[in-house]
C-alpha cells in the first residue's frame, strides 16, 4: 500500500499535500512510480482528487507505443474524482465546488475556433487530450494514473451522483462512446437493425446504447475467446451473437435480416481489418458504417469502393466522445435501470497499472478482464 508522507499546503481554505503519487510512462512498456508537485491553481482551473481511472484498449496502445504519444507522460484519460481545489471562475463556469464528484471529458479544446464553434470541439486543431500531454508541459499532472490531476480551464466536466461506487461511475467514458458511436453518429432510430463488431467494453456499451435507442435487432460479433463477453452482450440486450471463428458472419447477418442487411454497422474491433471489408457486404443499401476500431495503420485488403458507390453506403469515422454522449451515459448509469456493473471485472491499485493493462490485453494467462479501473490509495 502506498502511504502519502508529503507535507501539505493550502489553496484558499483547502489543504492539499504538496505532492501526488503518480505512474509515469518513461518508454515503450515502461511504467514507473514517481511523485510530482501539486500545483497552485488560477481562477480558471482546478485540482481533482482521483477516485477511479478507467482502463481501455487505448491504454494498451499507449503502453505499447502505438499512438505516438509523448514520453514521459502521466497516462490515464478516463478520470473520475472529487474537486479538491477550484478557482472562482471555474467553479462558476462548471457549476461545481470543492467536494463535488465530476467526470472529466478526455478532450481539451480551445472552444473559440471555427471548428469548436461549429459544434465539433473534439476535432479542434489545438486539441489536447488528457494522458497524451508530456510531463514537460507544466504542471505535468495531465493524466489520471495519479492521486491528483490538474484540470485545465478549457476542460468540460460533468457532475455525477456521489453515492455511486467509483468503479461503476467511471464507466461514463465507455458508455459515452457507446451512445455517440452506436446511436448519435449513425442516427440509429427505433426499429433499426445494428451490427456491432467487437464485444469489448465499448462494444458492450454500444449494445446498451442501441437498446436504449430502440433498435430492433442488435447483432454482436466476436471471437471464440470472447464467449463470456458475447454472453454478457445478450444479457445487455443483444438479440443475436456470432462467433466468427466458427460461423461466417456475413452469411449469418444476411440470414438474420433475410438478405436485406443491417441499417447500421459499428466496428469497434481492435486491429482486425477483415471486419471493415465484411461490413460492406452486411450493410443494407443506403446504410451507415461507423469505424471506431483502431487498426494500427494497416490497410484494408479487399475493400471494394464500388460497393460503397453502388449501395450508396455512408462511412463515418468516430474518434472520442462529446458532451451529449457523456450526458446520456451518466443519465443511464445514475438511473440504475441497466445492470452495467456486470461489465466491471477488476479494481487495481495505482502501482498495479501495468498489471491492469496487461490483464486487459490478455497477457495474463487464465484471467479475463472486460472493464477495469485503477483506484488510488491515500
């Protein structure tokens, strides 16, 4: 157990330790324990006392050095915590105060450029992302693998029910992706058929979101090794699951839809490229394909652009989540009507960050992780 032994200092009436225990990525597959100073804040910023940091596939990609993220840096892009200190302007703008629990959005935008003002702040040309900001950029506490994190004045935060278990509340991030990727971007509506390729935490979150949106048939594909996740997909509302190792997904989807194809395909499978070309065969004429699974820069063999043309298929990319998706996710979690806790499998201590990442990546024999998070100790 890590015990903080540092001296304390005051920000207004708030007393904080002088330093925060953090995990720093110093190289590819290299994580080290350090202490970093907790900064003084200005009127527009805040300090977050981390309650939980979610772990997802992007954490593994950062750990593996696949994202081109700066090194050294403090990882962690799914922060949930309590406001430990806050400037007056920030408190008014966010309508929060010391002690409030907040979910912090991953993206930091300028909120003043034409892209931001046009409603696409997540694509801001000056965008920064928590976890991918170097240690050299003061104050350094830019990630949630930490006891405390700096909240930039251009951040967006959302209040959350303080009584929820932190490992459940922190699911605002993957569930927010489910709402944006499976519902908002493809405009999934009541009665639509949707195919979700990949039953990881974001695929499962997409099942929840699609069911809430009123989709008629929800189909989920996965590998034989995903048997537990596919079963959970059914518990969350999937009507059909397909083990692609033992069944041809194209034939099965066309059978389910009586040859018509689905209205929406969402690909959240990591690194696998075949799902992208298969999607062209499973989407109905005039349907929408959403690509949200990172492929590591690999090209897509057998991608037939004529199929896009002849069927007038719409293909959209999805990067990150915006406020509407997070808001829908938080409402769903706080309502308690969806048994989202079934997706949570592991809590890890901060110093177990590497174990958490490797467990999610199936590098630990005999252990299956779906949703996990880091829980700092104080």
